[in-house]
């Protein structure tokens, strides 16, 4: 197991991506399996860190909440477009929500032609998954690039076997910064674990604030630290948790 000595302490604010970080990637987003010990581990860390644990994910709130129920955590969904703090929900104002119509039309046309593709329509973003049809990557990326080319309010993100279209106004780094400006995160040292290129903005922010990023898995990253896979991350968090409890 990878070791990251001294990185997580009682003074930390812990931010965690979900797919590929806490849970292993699945062929389809709705096929993600939650390890039995994960919820109890997150609940323990949330209590030990005074509530300063948040999920930072590209997934929609309606997808993630059933997976972690009955646990309730602060979270930023859809790359930060929807943010759920301890006291309520902060989201993009309706006039700021991007027009996804061209991107959705292009993605659904591809989905109809190729059964291995999956379109995921969220509130403020959409994703075209090609994990079951990796040979279609170039076609998927090209179609989405064409769909957003004339709309500066949209941003295209390329992830692991997925291409996403979201508002250019939001990213995971902005979401983490917003949490760090509020209790119970304010004044703490931020730590963010993520596995994909969509997490790089989060790594940049936590490291600018004096904290550290943890890249889960392979691939280039600006994160200062790296760990092999979700199982190794969960094992490390479980090992560190007793040390937080005994911290002065």
C-alpha cells in the first residue's frame, strides 16, 4: 500500500472525488459498487475532522446521494455547479445554466447509432460515456467539440472514457475554494484526492492554499502525491483515522 505520512491530520479539510477515487470505475455510472466499509469510514472521518469532509464530483446529486445514504456529507456535484453545504444547497442561478441543447442532440445521435455509448444528462452538464466502445473515442470527442465550438459559455472536458460538456463558469477548484471560505473548512489545510484530468483544477487550488493533492492512479498530474488505486486510498484513510483520533 502507498504511504503518505503526515499528510492527513486533525487540522485538515478533506475533499474527495468519487468515481475512480473512493469507488472503482464501472462500465456504466449506474453500475458503481460501494465497498461495505466506505460509508463507515467516511462517517468516522467526518466526525473526526469536525465536519470538514466533502465530496467533489462530476456526478449529479441524485446519482450520488442514494449511493452513500444514509450518510449526509457536504458535496459539490456536477463539477461544482451544484454545491450542498451543511446548511443547504447553493447552485447556479437559472440564467447562468448553460444551453446544452446542441451538445445533447449530437450526443444522442451518436448514442442511437452506437449501442455501446451512454449519454448522461445532468442539471447543468452532460456526459458522453464510451467505456464500452473505446474505439469510438475520436468520433465522440470530435462531435462534442463541434457542438461547443460556437458557445464560449460551454467547456469540454475529456476524462477516463468520457467526454463532458459543462458551464465554463464552474470547476472543482472553484468549488473547493468556496468550501474553504466557509465553516467548518475555513482555516484548515486542504487535501484533495482525485483520479482524472477533471480533478486538476482542484489540485491546483488546494496546493495554492498550502495543502496537497493526491493523484489516484496513473497519468500526468500537478498533484504533489500519488497513490495506486481506490482500494489503496481507502486503506490509507482507514489506517490514518485512528491517528487523527489520538491527535492532541
